[in-house]
């Protein structure tokens, strides 16, 4: 489920930044940085929302952005930069990122 920043879905097109990873055994400080970077991303101009999935040591985090300029601005955040350094050095056994333009968005509401 997507956690949109506002009550309404964003206007198409928008950008999806998908981060897929396997966690390593050294997770010291990981949860704190994970929470901190999400809260900072939410405050970044152009942030639209996110969704996250985890199973064991494998995970996917998708953040949604208004445009590439917003992602570029987020990439300059010093805490985000430090989190990436720590991730490469310690927290992730493997990762890859994909940035995509979302032109079509379909959904089906869950039935009660």
C-alpha cells in the first residue's frame, strides 16, 4: 500500500525511485538512519509518498517524487549521503536502484 504524502494521488507523470536490497549481518545504526531518512525525505519538496516491503533480509523501498529535480535535491541531503555511505560499507550485502517515470497508474481498492 502506498503512503501518499497528501490525501490525493499525484498528477501524472511522476517519478518512482525503487531501491531493492539484501541486508547484511552488520545492522548497527540501520534502523535509526532508516527512520531518520524517511522523515527527512517527507520534508523534501517534491516528495509524494512511499511504499516498503520486507521479507527476511530482502527488501524493496519505493519513493515517489514530483520530478527528477526533487530526487536530485534529496540526493544532496547530508544525512541521506551519510546513510548511503553506511549502507555501502556495512548494511547492504547487495542493492540496486531504478528510477522510472510513472505515466500510467492503476489501482483496485481492497474490498472489506
